[in-house]
C-alpha cells in the first residue's frame, strides 16, 4: 500500500530529529483525536498494543477511539530512549482515570519503525497500569499539548 503523505522529520534520524519525532507523537496522542493521530501511521501499519493488534491505519484509528473513551483525563509524556536509522525506541508514562473516578499511571515502552515518508510502519508497545491515588498525580497541565516548561519523565523521577 502507498500513501502520498509525508510526515517530517524523516529517517534516517539524528538525535535532534528523533527528539522532535517523539515530541510530535506525544503532542498528537495528547490531542486525543483518533482520526488526526491515525494519519501519522502508514495505511498498512502493524501494531501490537498490550494484547491488541492493529493491521492497518483504520484499525489503529478504531483502537485509539476506544482507548480515549475509556482512559479519561488522558495526559502523556514520552521520552526518547534510543534511535538508529529509521527506528526509534521511547519510554513513556501517562495518567488517566476510569469512569468510576479511579486514577492510574501507565508506564510503557514502544519500538517504532518508519517508512522513508516519515509515516510509522510498525509500533510495538508494552504497557503496565499502576493504580494511583488522585493525590499522587504528577501531570496537571490542561488537557491537550504538554506545555514546554512542564517537566519530562526524567525530571519527575519517572
């Protein structure tokens, strides 16, 4: 499958462009706009997210829509872990609550592989959810993009 869309920065990644790609992904996911976020993935993208698999962009969009209906007040921070060529590894944490008011911090790692056009071809995620008290939350910015002056994962000791 082909797609004429181009999503800079493009591989091969440098330290600067890998950091930029990670921040763009974080910003997209913090928008909680499944249709918009899905456009960052190739039409034939392959995902593993916990025990769920997506085999194309349409399935990835459906996954994201379901995710953000369940994970309310979603706020995410991603951090570059490693990169090389057309691949990036990230670690991340996000906070959310369920519809009963229970809070969680989810920790994870993702491995990404990109096409030459900058669209993500493969995404493999491992995630663990930890129940937290509302008083233990660390992510307090208004819903949407994390402000540039908000601490990252390492700054927060996560």
